[in-house]
């Protein structure tokens, strides 16, 4: 008898590979996902025009995050929704690999393609405005930026679970997406929002990470009153929580769908 | 090993769904209602039953895709609801149909993906894919996108995926649906081959000859319960014998029917309209009766036709399903 050895890393890679293949088979969807960043970039530029040089940085960060957010978060859930639609959710869940690792592979692909969206925003704003002023600390910024991407991925993983859970997830997320852009401070600093919204946004790692990132980009930035250090701690902490619960969230969700028996519905 | 390959005790499954305006109305469907069955290692076990009887539901429960609402099922000695992760690597599942595949990539890529998810040893992956593609007859289309596949080709790919990881138990839900006669025959050959390799197979089908040709034992499912389980030969006896006479004529009288019933070995007579004529179907247990005995009873009928045929699995099935209702 042949010994099977299920490996999480291998399953993640297989899922990443399939995501790339599916993209290459039908690359035209890149166009709509490129239009959004261009529009985000232009709108952000118009909103913040004339508010001093560093608001351009703000615009880039905000719009860039929005498009990356869309790609990473929405994309990961969407792929699971597609699994429902294709009818591939059943055979995939029937395989011995936990579905979490399949999602992880897709999240990695979405992060990579989301970065392209971020880059487009950057280029659009630069073309419209010219080079932004130098960052406060470019190296720390770069490092933290990678971490911000990780926070998005963490949320993306947990959100994908939602799509496994119910076929209505896409609908719910469509409605909720805009609230997210605002609520996590992608669009405006969270401190500008009504007080009651901040407790919610603090549940999302990107809120903390993005605020921390602004400290590194804008001299004299004052976001949350607690400052950079706590921001960073909050980001690391919330991300850790997301990653820690991802496994059990998926286990629960997988259990739930086996109970409800609507895996083939979409 | 004495242990059953598949075992189900009191399996029930209820679906709760909502329908109507704003999903206000709750609908409760009892799909399975206390299923008992046991499949031996190496056996080819067939499950028959009308549409909506619960065949797919049972298949999904046994293959860890659905939890029963009551009862217990074990596959290879492992509880499917409690330890699905131990069952999954050892079983294969073919649900078939147009869906369930990644249409935008090739057949080979579909198999690569699932080979990775199943943890097929890396060095064996490519040769194994070539092997299963050949086994289902898709070698020439291996690198075409699945969206270009006909329904039958998709069905073959489903099969290829089901057997990819050398499962010890294979669940096949209507494996030959949509296949042309030759491909269906090839598939049945493949199934027999798997059985001779020692694979236990659990198969559902609506094709009686397929079940008769392939299965060691057959269970008939009706309204969520197993009506009967046995070999085809034993099921024939169960429904009243392996000989069936078909008698066609006009206006048989009750007295004549009673007389036919008294013939030795006649276990059952069903009469139905057949165009302008009546058709009597006689189920017979013994070898003693010949067509002349029947003609002897129905002497004053002109244009009488009496034909003998073996009791087919279809007869058995229809009888059992009818009794079940
Ligand atoms: N996800 C579901 N939600 C609600 N009801 C369901 C669901 N799946 C199956 N059912 C119901 O359960 C019953 C059994 O369905 P199942 O698909 O198991 O039948 P089947 O024997 O496979 O039929 P067929 O021969 O048509 O394939 C049907 O009444 C069906 O409507
Ligand atoms: Mg079915």
C-alpha cells in the first residue's frame, strides 16, 4: 500500500499554484481590479489636494490600502465563493487537507496581486502630483509595510471561513465592504470618525498597522492618542489573535457545513 | 479482517430548509430514516432506489461530507462523524456531474491539485496521473481545459480523481450517468478491475443491468429506509421467484385469475392495462410450470400470448419499491 503524506505546506503551494493557473487562464479580470486602484488614487488625491505635501502620502496609503484590502480580503473570500459555485468545495473538503491551507495559498496569491494594485495607486498619485516628500523612516516603513500586508492576509483568512459557512457571505461582504474601508481608517483616519465606530475598528489588525505605518511616513503624525508603540503592539496582538483563531474557526465552520449540508449550494 | 468495510446503524438525516416569501416557511425533509447496512471488505455493494430516496445523502454521510442527524457509521472501522480526518485519506468519492471540477484548467492540472491535497508521494504524482487518465480513457485530452469537455468526459475525470490516491473504499454515485454505451462499459470494466485489486466499492445507480452485472449484493432504499439487502438471486426469491410469465389478452375473469394463482409455485400475479389489452405478470418459484399450464387455464381466450422470461432485477426492484410504499 502506498503511504500518503498530507503536508500543509504542499497543499498551500498547490492552492497558490492553482490560483495562478486560474488567473493565467483568464487574465482579463485584472482590468477591473486595476481600474479600482486608479479611481481610488485619483479620488484620494482630489480629497487631500492642497492639504500639504504629506497628505499625498496619506492619499497613497489610504487608496493603496483600499485596493490591497479589496484584493486580499475580498479575493480570498471570493475564491471560496467560487469553490461553492464550481461545486469544488465538496471534493476539496473531502480531501484530507484542512481547508485552511487551501485558503492560505489563495491569500498569498491575492496579497501578491493586491500589491500590484497598491503599486498602481502609487503611480497614479505620483503622475497626478509628482514625487511625494521623503518618508520619515523608509526602512522601518518597508518592514512595517510587509507586516501590514500580513495583517490583511490574516483578516482575509478568517473572512474566507465566512464564505465556507454560508453562501450569503458574498452578499454580506458586498454590503459591508465600504463600511470597512471607512471603519478601518483606510479612507479617513479613524480619529475623525464618530467615537462609536472606533471600538469596532480596533478589532481589525489593519487599523492598528496602518496607523503605525503613518507614523513612519508622515512627520509629526498624531493618530490614536496612544502613539506608535501601542499601535504596533495592537497590530501584532490582533494579528496574532486572528492567526490563532483561524485554525479553530475553520474547524468549526467545516463542522457546521457538514451539519447543515448546503456545501453544494451557491 | 472480519470487520465490515462500511457499517451503518440507525443512520438518519433530516434537512431543515426555508422557503417562500422572505424564507418564512420552514421545511423539514427526512432524507434518511434509520438506515442499517454492512458492506464486507472487497465487496461491490449496490444501492438502488427511486429519485429522492436518499442515495446521495447516504453516500455523502459515509464519505464524511455530511453529518447524520442520528445513528452511527463506520468506514474501515473508523467513525465517520467523529474522526473524518482518519477516513478521508483512505476513501475515494465520485459524485459526478457537470460541476465539481476546475473548468479553466486542464484535466491534468485538476488531478495535480487533488494529488497534492491528498498527499500522494511527490515522485509518484506524475506517473500516477498518467496512469489514471489512461484508465478512464482521457489520455488524449489530458491537457485540454475541462471547460471544453463533454459531460461524459467530465464524468471520466471525476472517476480519475476518485481513484487517484489508491482508496481502499470507493463511493460511486451514479458513475456511468451521461456516458455513452462504450464508455459506460469501459467504466464497468474499470470498476471490476478495482474490485479485483481488493477495493471495496459502494455504488448507486439507476441502471438495473449495471447493478445486476456488477454488484455482489444490492440494497434497495425507499423513503429513507433499506427495504431489502441481498444478492440478486436471493432478492428474486424474496419477490417470489426467478421465473416470470407475461400473459397478454382481453378481459381476464376473476375466476381465471384465482385458478392461475392456484397453479403450483405461482407466488404473485400483477395485472395491468397494456394498451387495449390486459397484461398479467406471474412470478413463479418452481420449474414445474410451462406456458401450456397457463394456456390450459385461459382456454377460451383467443389472441392470447404467453411469454416466459427470467425475473429481472428491474422486476425485483419495482416489486420492492412498490411494497415499500
Ligand atoms: N441540502 C439539502 N437540503 C434540503 N433537502 C435535501 C438536501 N439534499 C437532499 N435533500 C432531500 O433529501 C432527499 C434525498 O435526496 P438525495 O439526493 O439523497 O436522493 P437520491 O436518492 O440521491 O435521488 P436521485 O436518484 O434523484 O439522485 C430528497 O427529498 C432531497 O430533496
Ligand atoms: Mg442522487
